[in-house]
């Protein structure tokens, strides 16, 4: 393949390519405190947030979609062929950014008063976590707490599945037993043998816990739950996808707490 | 790696391996009218249904999980290494079945009277379709109609994501305009600028239409919709995942039509 001279000038070095490819893996993301987000649409969501963008690789035709970048951002104009070499996607988009992983902080259950909080205990599938972050964002949940054994929020599959919502929803990783033991707030667990979610009065504050795809909520967390809540089953499926359950919980909590009962008198 | 003699006896032939691998692709599934389902749990769901199982490849340790197979089913005992050669999964399960694709039939909108029907217009992601089939099954929707340009229900990623629900939910592929034009039933479209889903009275029959992941509902189908319905947004996300939207529609329709209003008097 022939390259025009001005494109050659911008060619990525081998070490740049291997540096970005290393960030496809969790070990190197942790080491360099950087994660990958792809596509100008997604990148602009992070640019508009508190996240700090380190580097952007962008194809010439899409440069204008990024708007004016902060001065500290390193910008590289790349060809589609170069982008393919560093992308985590089978069909790369128009840009790839390296973004700083924020310092890990912990949250206390004290801060959950007066609102609703979503907690995930051991969710493993990146697509599920990404979808849950996106759903949480839609329904106005500004944070999400995951058990330490849950999938990493900066996994590229999670980042892409959030469709930019990761820029708005803060994700914490911490010991759920230590976090939840002191709280007096209602702790609802999404379980198969609980009370009907549609008949549950969620009031105006509380915590909803959803468990791992196969094993559900861990025993030590289940022991802390104040009420088991169930999405009624009308058909044959054994269970619901955890992203679907989380969505129905978010939807019901918002409907219930904003008094949208839709009842015909 | 050394093999014991009795395992060697059961070795899959090269032509068997290439035949199953061809079925990873849509073209050959159509040609041979066969699709792949993996894992004894999933296979037993199809065995308990109207589907006709052609062949099962199963590791010795899991043979008992299949129960007594109908006589016409061809059974091959395989090693884990052999299963890996024919599997569609990165981490193969304990068995792989070849199942006959049922003859394509059409449904008429006449048959939708007195119940709720879910329709998908151009959904492309196999994981989304699989999750929607599983959710439909949970909420007691016995069928699903997809536009002809939607992802194929017998794609292995769809089959696995249904977690067995494909054995219970019938999926039709047909021209939506032709199907929907004659009906007098309410046609609700999941759109961003419609009436509040929580305040919608779904009555006891009707059709819900959800669109493509990026483009939404096609213009020709949108023109037939009798009411645009929206899941209210409380936060920053631009849209919801289509599997999530479908789930909230199924949940709300069931809650509403079974009069579970959860209102405190």
C-alpha cells in the first residue's frame, strides 16, 4: 500500500502501537493508570467531564468533531490503517483516546441517605456492566458500587457499552459487607423468592443489590438484605439477564418514588 | 497429548469437524437447515420442546445430564479437546448439538388479538436479540416478530444468549409494513418523544415496536404507529440499550395489564 508523504509524517511508531495495545489488558491499565475509549462521540463525552484525557489518535476527516482540545492533550492524526493497529474493536471507529484512570476512592453508606443507590455483587460480563452504567445514567443514578471481584469498569468492552455514561456515573469498588453493615437504610436484594417489585413501596431512599450472572448475590451480602424483591415471572425463562433486572429495578424505583402510578380511577 | 484407546475410538473425523464449523456461518446454516446450541443445560431445553435435535456431541462426564435421548438423535461421545475444535465459544461447555431450523412460517396480525406482541425493526446485535427473547419468555410473550433485516435468531450468539428461551419463544421474520398495515390493534412505538410509559394504559391487547440500535424504527413502520411511548429520562444518557427498553416495555405492559399498581392509598 502506498502512502502519501504527509500521512507518512504522522505514522505511529512501533513503541506507540505496542504501548496502546498493552492497555488492552488490565495489568497494563493498572500500571499506567490509563484506559481506552474509542470514537469521537464517546471521546467528547469524556472531554466534557472531569476525566483527564492524555492522548487522542484521530483520523483526519474526524478531527473537527473533537472541537477545541485542552492544550495538555497529545493529539496524533492517524490513518484508518494505523487506527486498526491500536483499536480494541473489530471495526474501529474514527478515533481512540487514552484517558487517565481516576484515583480510587471509597464511598460510605452515610452518603446514600435521601437517594437511591445501585450495588453490584460480582457481575462478571463487561457488556452487562456497561449496559448497567448506561441505564443507571438514564435513570439519574449518579454512582454505582461494585464488589471488588466485579469486572473492571475500565475494561474497553465496558467503556464502549456505556456509550459515554461512564463519563457521568461514578463507579466505586469496595468491600460490600464493610460498606453495608453499618447502614440503617433499606437494603433490597434482587432475588427469586421475594416480594413483588410492583407492589413494593420504595419510599425515597435505599439501596438495591444485584448479584452475579450465575451465582446471584453472595451469602455474606445476602445476610444483610432487609427485603428480597422479585420481578414476577409470567412465562418459562429460569432467570433474567442481570442488565435487564437492573433496568427494571431502576425503572420501578423511579416510577414508584416519583408517584407515576398510571392508575385509572 | 496422549489419548486412551477408548477415547481414540470416538475421535471426530475431519469432515465432521469441518461440517460443524461451517454451521458457525449463516450461509451454511441456511443450506443445511441446522443450527448450533451448546451446553447440556441449553440442549435439554430444546429436547423438551418441539425442536428436532439432529446430533449431539457430548463429553463422557456429562452424558447422564442429557437424559434418555430420542432414538433418531445421533450421539457422539467426544473429548474436551474435540469439543473445542467444533465449538463457537472461547470457553466451550460440555456438549454441542445440531438442531433442525424449523420451516419458516408467517404470522398474521389477526392472531395478535387479545394479547400483547413484541416486534423488532432492524435489531442487529446478536446479544441484544438473545436477551430480548429471554426477557420475552420471562414475561410470557410466546412469540416475537422481527423485520427481515434483523439479526438471525439461529446465530450461535443469539442462541446462547437466550439461555434456552428460544426453545419456547417463536421468532418470525417478515415484512413489517405488510404485517401491520391491516391491523386495528394499538401499535405502540418505543420513541424518544412520546407519552410517558408509566402513564400509558396498555389495556389488554396491542403491539409494541422497538427499533434498530442506532437508527431506531424505520420510517415506513413509524408511519403506522398509533402512539409513541417513551421511558422517561431522569439523567444524562442519550438513549437506552434496545434490550433494556424492550425489558421495561414488557415489564410495564405486564404490570399495567395485570393491575399491579402498587399505589398506597
